[in-house]
């Protein structure tokens, strides 16, 4: 019996019925379902209105967000960690992501210190009339990479060139590749891993593994602190996941 694959997608829009990005994901998944069993959990601001980050730094110090219980974002975090593949998509707003997408990423910022999406592949999608898709995809790619995710594709949708079935097939092929292949490290992931590990070693030497040392404790509990590289972390199955 085929194993069901879970895909988590968030698109930074408030009008999903008119969103080219949402349509691209849905059409791509339709094509993929001809080859494999897929469960798609796709959210936009309509289904997932979340509050802006307060900048209190509690997530970095204590590993929790005071807003999660108010808007249910903790359930979204769990869905992302249970997913086999991650998709982030945004329309272009003056060569940047939408405010909805920025709020979504801001609420996950502390994941950049613990590589919470390690051992997962992902895809980014940017949509515009004519320009700005490269810049938006670069930012989305950077965000996912900071979270430990290996990005296997960047899809640019430009209405001035037409959005058609061929683009959906290309998107579906990228997702398929990410579902059947293990996540791999890369130069950026290794650079971030070693830089963050140095921070954790510094904190250990300063003996900050107390009430406010959730990140250092996480690195110890998962075993990442004792890995020589991010590749080693992935080779050992991402080590213990305690998120």
C-alpha cells in the first residue's frame, strides 16, 4: 500500500480564490495525485489569520510564543514538522513578500536557531505581473534554508508571460523530486550550522543553560551540538527531534 505524503503550504494572500499561487499549488497537486497519495494542507490569511510578532524574544529565550495559544499557531508549527514537504508562496509586493507572508515568517524566526525543518525538502513560489519574482523567491528560499529545509525548486509565475499547464507540470515535478529524495545539505546550510553551533558553544562556556537557555538545551537534547556538520545531522536522521 502506498504511503501517504503530507504537504504543508502557506501562501501569503487574503483572497485565495483569485490567487495564481494557490491555483498553481492546487493544479500541481492534482497532477501529482495521478502518481502518489498526497494530503495537502494549504493555508492563506483567510484560513489562518495570525497576529504580528511582538518582538518580546520569548521564543528565542524560552522556546515558546505567547501568541500561539491565542491564534492557534502552535498547531500550524506541528503540521509543518509533521509534513513531508513544505511550500511557501507569495505575491510580489514592491519586490518583496506580502505582509501576510512576513508575519508568518516572523512568527517562526527562532526556528532559524534550531533548524526545526531539518530533514525536509521544500519549494518556494513567487507571483507577479512582470517583475520581482526573483527577489521574493530569494527571500523565501533564505527563510526556509534558515529553518533547516533544503529547497529543491523556485517557481516564478509571471502573468505577462502567461501561466499555463506547463508551469504546473514543472512545479509538480519539483515537488515529486523533493518527496522521493532525502534532504541534502548545502553550502548555505553548513555555514549557518557552524555559525549557530559556535553561538551555542559560547553559551555553554558561559553556562547559560538555565531557564532562558532553551536553544542550547535543544542543541544538546537533539545531539546537534555534538555533530561535526549539518550533513552529519541529516545522515543520522536529523538526530532526535524534540520540537
